[in-house]
C-alpha cells in the first residue's frame, strides 16, 4: 500500500471514529452501546424486559452506522418478534429458527463493536425465551 493511499484511507475513515452525536454516527452508536451493553447481550428476558430491550434496540438502530445497519435491523426484528411471541410452541419454535438465522448478523455486529467501539458483545449463541407465567399442563394417562 502506498503512503499516499494510506493517508487518503485514514483521512476518509477518521471522521467515522470520532463522536459528534449526529445520527448514523459510529461514535454516538458506540456511546449508546456502552450504556446499553448489558441489556443488548442479555440472553434471558422476562416479558417486561422485552419491551425495554426493544426500545433500546430501536434507538440504537437509529444510530447504527451504515457498516452494520442491515445486521442491526435484523437483530431488532428478532427482538420485535420476541416481544410478540407468546406461549404457543409453534411461535416459540419459529422464533428459535429466526434467532439461529440471525446469528451471523449478531457475530458481525459483535466484531464491529469490538473493533470500532472496544465493546465486547458476547451474544448468546442459543437464545432463551421468556418463561411462561402459567405452569405447563400434563395430560394424565
């Protein structure tokens, strides 16, 4: 890589590493991600936590830089689906399949967050759904 090309590349990338709080700004996204880190990576959510997580994911989505915007949108969609999933086994199975399909997006976001923000996002590899408020019923023989 020539020195001129390196300098030009640094000049193009440097503004994205600084925080000025504007929408779609890597710095603003990183700041918010640091604040909401535990909420973002939580693998077990109660029904009440799902609405808080969804709000956080949507707010982070408004800040997500173009480099991870699509992946973040996929993760937000997954949280939205979780917020609408009840106790129906078919819905829960569908959500588990969607979570598995979203794992590459989660890995991309985690790598970007580690490299750009210095934030570790150890996303759960197997999502855990909120527990039912009603006990399971068993059929007697």
